[in-house]
């Protein structure tokens, strides 16, 4: 079984990148297409802050190659406000908002928790149990949206495809071995996040894929990755891809995203890592 590495960036609309990563004079409307020429994936961050429109998802899909993958960041209303409890309608609204319009470019969903959300086995298990595992299941959930999505929903799928999910906790309480066990039972990836020491590092394989977020090795959201650091990450990713880094020997797809965008390092580091994996 072969596995694939999807290396990308967290978002793409950064003024600082213009005239640096993006060539001077490149129209802003062409920036995502330019990313698609150099990388295989992007994390959609806007979906975290608010429900996006179906037209936006359709447009983004049209601007990238057919084998491009979008990771979609789950709604902060679910993770930060409701804190994973009583989320059925919020999840229905999220999946009705247009994410399914991404079609075959739809990749994993990222659910990022704030530091104040501690590990609770019942809450975690209950939340993960509600996450749809196929686009067909997501469609059924989306049909249960409330009136806020009336007239602006997207209730179509082109094919019933598997869906993947990843959880990025920031509370040290998730080091409890039961957290990894629950994630493993639901085949949800525990995000390996490099945060310059700001938040705990969780390094357990809990799914059929690996999800890595690189926020900066020495300065959160700002510092770049030196050549030896990128070499080390490339070696780790190769181990996951060929199965040598896991006790079960199973190859795993890897999604790795650079979020060190404050000084414009993210796209350059992403391209450098992707080049090492070619």
C-alpha cells in the first residue's frame, strides 16, 4: 500500500507574501492558483472563524489542480464556544455551509481545541461519535441544519467518499493515555504540533493518517525552519509514509502544514520540505 505526503500552508492570503513568495504584480485573485502550482495542499482557515459560502468553496476548487487537497478547519463555535458539547446543530450547519462543494479536493477536517478545554473522556468520545466518516454521512447530517442556513446551504455530493478528521488539543491533560485510545477507536488523528514550546507536543499515531502543524520551531508563528530541521521533518515523514516509524508497520498518508506566516516563512518552508520529499 502506497502513501502520500500532502505538504502545504495554513491559508494563503497574506499581504506580506506579495512580492516575496508571490511574484510582484500577481493579481490577488491568482494567489491560490499560484499556491497550487507549487504545493499540494492548503488549510482553509476562514471556515474556523465563520461559515463560508458554497460559491467560495466552488471557486477555490476550480482554482487548483484536480489532485490538490484542502484541509478544512472546523468551526470555532463547535470547539471554542460549545467546547464539543451539544454540537449537533452546529455540526449540521457547518457541513451544510458548502464544504461538500469541494468534491474530490476535500481533505481532512481539523478540529483545534483551545487550551482551556481539558480532556474529558465522555465529552471527547461523544464528539468524535458525531463526526461523519463519509461524504454521504456528512450530507445526511447537513440536511439537519437550522434556519440560519436556509437559502444558502449546499446539499449535494458527487460520490460517497471517506472523510478524515484530526484533533489538535492544547491542554496538557490530553497526555492521558485514554485520549489516544479514544482517538484511535474513532480513527481520528492526534495532531503533532510544533509550537516553539508554547503548547504540549502530542506524538501518538491514532489514525490511518498523520497530521502535522508547524507553527515555528523557536518563535511561535514567526521563526523559519533551517535546513537541518527540514531534513529531520522529511525523515520523520518518510518513516510514516513507508510504515517504518510505526509499530504496526502500516504506511500512512501525511498532511503537514506550515503556520509560521508572521514573517512570510511558511510558503518557503513548505516548498523546501515538499522538495525534500519528491
